[in-house]
């Protein structure tokens, strides 16, 4: 158990819908990262937050947005869902924003768009 | 961006065998980690190893940063070692925290 929690574990929805994925980092960790794992694209970095502020952005679509709240939990919002958004979404956390930090991954949320 | 290449893509072993997984990368790195993704999808951090050698039980890893490769050694493999092994790294000078993952090595250990 990495100490990072994600809810829900599974989510099934329809095209065009909007969903919210939630992540609680390990106790004391200030940085949260979101990753997407799909069969065709592999594991890709989406976005990083540090202590409430956006820190780094990767291959995140404009239809996706994220935020980190004062209690340090984070939410990833996916809107206007398409079939291709079906994937495993991971959240990771680390103590700080330093490049030397180890990232610890949550169990993931499996999103299926029908 | 930085390129990450893992080999072999697939590996099938009998229980008790040893193996070496390789990760080549195209640029200097600030952060390099090895992960194991088990059959249930959980990503488990094995090593943080941007340079040098580390050992943890039957697993060890070596990164030669100057030659831009990292190796993961698995000795006396067990069926529970099955899964996908990923190398993930962050290039020097880029936005902090952005791990780039390789395509992974799928390891199957038969009893």
C-alpha cells in the first residue's frame, strides 16, 4: 500500500459525459501528479500540482482539468468524454517538488467510456 | 523530448531463473525510477536510481548515467515477479516532476 488513495476504482460512463476522479496523497506529501495509461499511448504524464498550484503540464487535453485543494487532495475532471479517453488514470504523490523525489502511485481509476 | 527504450519487450522465465532488464535513454536525467505493475494494475516503486547501484532483496538496479542506461536485475525469479516492469525518468533541465515512461518489459514467470 503506497498510502495514495484514489476514488472511484472503476467508472463506466457514456460519450459526452463529464466525470471527476479524486486523489488523496500520502500524508505530508505536497506534490500530486496525474498520469494516464492506455493501450495505445502507454503511461503518460498529464499534470502536476504542488501545494495547490499547477507546477508542470504534460499531454493533457483541453477537455481535462485538475486542481489541488487546500487539504492537498486533488481532482481530475474529464469532460465531453470520448471512447479514446477510456484508460487507467493514476495519481502519484511526492513529498516536495524536487526532481529527486520518489513518486508513489495510487491504485488507479479505471475509466470506461461506452 | 527524451526517448526511453526498454528491452526486451517480453520475457518468459522458469521459476528460479535470473534476468536482466535494460532501459536506454537519450538525454541526461535528474530522476530515474523502476516500477513493477502487477497483474492487478498497481504500480509499485522498486528503485529511485538516477545513478549508481542499489539492492533490495532479490532485486538490484544499476544506472550508468554517463552511458545513458539502467539495468534491473531479478535473481531467483518467482511467479509473483510476473507483470510489467517500467523504467521512468525525468530529463535534466525540463519541468520538474514530469516522468516519461518506457513501453515496459512484460515478464512472465512460470512455476
